[in-house]
C-alpha cells in the first residue's frame, strides 16, 4: 500500500500532490524554452485551483513564487518575474507596533477615558453636570455588559472618581438610570417572525369567489 506518510512531503499542500509531480516533471525537461512554456501552463493550472484569490494584490507574481518554492528553487526558466531567493522564505515578517495604553478599568475602554478628560475641561454648571451624569450612566451600562449582577451607584461613582483623578463627581441628588432599564437596553426583545405576526383577515364579500355560484343556484330555485 502506498500511504501519504511514505510519500514525499508536500511543500505547499494547497496545490496538492499532482501539481508537485508536474513541477518535478517540468524541472526534468532539458530544453529551456520548452521548460518555460510548460511552467507558464502549470501556473495557469495553479490559478484555476484557487480562483477566489484572483482579486488579491500581485496574484500572478504570488503564483510564480509558489512555483519556484514547490520546485525547491531549482527551476531555471525565463519567467515574467525574478525568482525568489530561498532566504526570503524563512525571513521573519516585521513586527507591527501595537499601541500600548494603560487602561485602569478595561470594561470601560479607552474612549470613555478620553471623554472624561474632555469633561474635566468644562466649567462648572448645568452643562457639565449633565455631561458627567451621561458619562456615569455609560460607565454603568458598560459595567453591566461584563457583569450581569446588579451594580450600585456608589461603585460607579468611585470608578468615575478614579478615572478622573478626583476631578469629576456626581452631585448628591443625582440618580443614575436603574439597572433593569439598562439591562433592557443591552438586550432588546427579539423581533417577532413575520409568519407569526399574521392575523386572520376579516371576511370581505367582494373577495368571495363562490358568491356568483350561490347566486346562480338561488335563481334556479326561484
């Protein structure tokens, strides 16, 4: 029995074993021109195996690069692109810098921290009080997204104080939105399926298809 475990390892499994065998055959061709023509035909076959990739950037060049990789960089042809170097295959990609920000309470995110910084610049007055209350309600709503248990307003007030470094605080008579109302906003009721929302239509004599038949029977009796 010929098992895959005893066969030659596939270099790029996405193209399958038949493509790898055809690449080996192209390498064995001695005539350079014929070898190049067969390589072009083989690239077209490889393109048909993955038609969904045609919209990607440098699609054709990627196919030719894969051809050289499957050939173990031993394919000497006059291709439309320069053959890739073996060193490029094992070259590590450049690391992408990721912005690291110190977020004190991650359930709230970093945008709310920026809003709090803006709110600290407001002058004291009704406008600032309304903004602080909206921010506190947003904190409470965000907290409930991660913790389904009830949360008291004292905890939200403390978090607001910490995030603003003591610069923002709620007035004593301020009452935040109730937890049940916030939970209802976070989980809106599911829409009723259209077929379950149909009601029986009232009878309309104009739509009665059997009315003419009944009139004819009544005339015969009379």
